[in-house]
C-alpha cells in the first residue's frame, strides 16, 4: 500500500508545482485559477465520503485501483488543456482520484495497526517525502520536457499505480447495508467532541486554502523565482515537514505541540506577505518544520475520535469540514490576490488558524 501512496504523492508533488505555473503560462487569469483550484476539495470530499462509506463494507482494494485509473485520465487531460474549462475538467478528475485514495489509505492502515495513531504519522511522512521528491523535480521536468511532457509523464506514472493496486490482497468485509451506512453517517449519533472537531477541521481547511493550491507557487514566481527554484523551495519545505513529523511523533506533549506549532504558523504568515524575496523563500522552507509539528496533532486527533467500526466514514466526515473550508478560501484567494496582493490571504491564513490551536489546546487531554 505504501508503494501506491509513494507513486500517488510523487505525481501530486509534480502537478502541485507545475500546474499553477502552466496555467499562468497559458494566460489563465488568477481569479479563474482560484476558482478552478477551489473545485478540487469539494469534488474530492464528495468522492471521498461515497468511497469511504462503501469501503467500510466492501474493502479498500477497488479504490486504490480507481485512484490509479483516474491518475492516468487526469494527467492526459492536463496534457491537452488550454482553457479554464479544460483545466476545470482535469481538476474534477484529479479531485475524484484524490478522494479515492484518501477514502481508504488511513482506514487501511488503522485496521492493520489496530488503531494505533502513529501509523498515520508514518503515512504522512511517506506522503511528505514522495510529494517533496515530485516538487523538487517538477521545475526541472518543466524545463526538460515542457509542461505538456511533464503532464504526460504523470499519466504514465499512474499506470504503475494501477499495477500495484492489482497486487493488493482483496478483502471483502461484509455485505453492504444501506441502513448501516446511514447509521455511520448520522451526525446526530456522534459525540460532542466529534462535533466540535468537525467545525475545527473546517477551520483548518479555511486557513489552508488561503495559502494552499496555487498560492505559494505563484507567490514565489511573482517574487522572481524560476520554475526550477519554485520546485526546489516547495520540495525542501515538504521534505522538512515529513522529517519533522516523524521526529515529533515521539512527543507525548500533544496539546503543547499543537499550541506551539499554531503560534509559529500564525507568526510566519503574518510576516510572509511583507518579506523580501530572499526572506520569503526562507520562510516558505521553514514552514516545513512547522507543518511537521502540525501534522502530529491533526493525525492524533483523527485516531482518538473516530470509531473503530467506521474509520473510513468518520475520517471522511471530519475531512468534509476541512475540504469545504479549503474550497471556500481557495476561491476567495484568487480574488483577494487580484485586489490586495498576497498579503491579504496570508494574514487571513494565520489569523483563522488561531481558532483551531487555541480551542484544541483546551479541549484535548494528553
């Protein structure tokens, strides 16, 4: 399963850096870029909830396979895309692909590890490292293969994901029951803590959208960094996030870690929009250290408040809030950047995140 995740995250790293630059190079307006990127979290979440609920009954293998197939299709669409509508179509397919794999990967591992939360940290470490490798290479691939060739290469990599998915052992869990599926999805039966964190994950997504997707690559590009340098900066940032998420997973002071990482995150984004290009590049790289700390807290929360019999569905419900928030702020980011520059979304990202880490500190118990 980890091999499938490596391929998936590597391709995501390449696309994450190359696609925003590709859209700017093809004269897509930044407001339109924001709306195109905003579609992906919503599509991902719809697919994720549907796939996660079914996988709790039918097993996880079919969705790893679907992820690979959709990766081939999305890469091919980006290879051909030149208009906002074509890029939007690609984002819809890519979002469904993301929904397929994230509907089952955490649940798959939690079942194998009997619910121990540290397996989720290892997953995020693998995701970070593979995504970083893709980001590091993205700029060079664009120079060597141009945007078209880079997207075609991503489609070819997804073929290997399909083959690896076929090697997984199928595991049909039980006959699908609509009544039981609806019971898993019944928000009224969740406890108070789960409901609070559903809102707080919305806050995480809202904060993330103001600096996610296309925002950081285009911010770096606007500060004079080349495609290769943008890829290197983003790649090193993500690599640091993976390294420090693994190192901090040994900490037993989760509440303090959540609070410290949140304060550092807010401080960095309060400064980022006002920084010189050199300082901005350094801050984006340093963000990897902070994100590594943030990952530990978020994954610990998932493992603590999700029910064992419905891991896929419960994680999907929490991520629903996150992705609705992310889609909202991604759509708004393009408008804010066109009116006020990058300062506005960065300030909002740091400010909104305060609500999550302060609330979590007081709600959680070590």
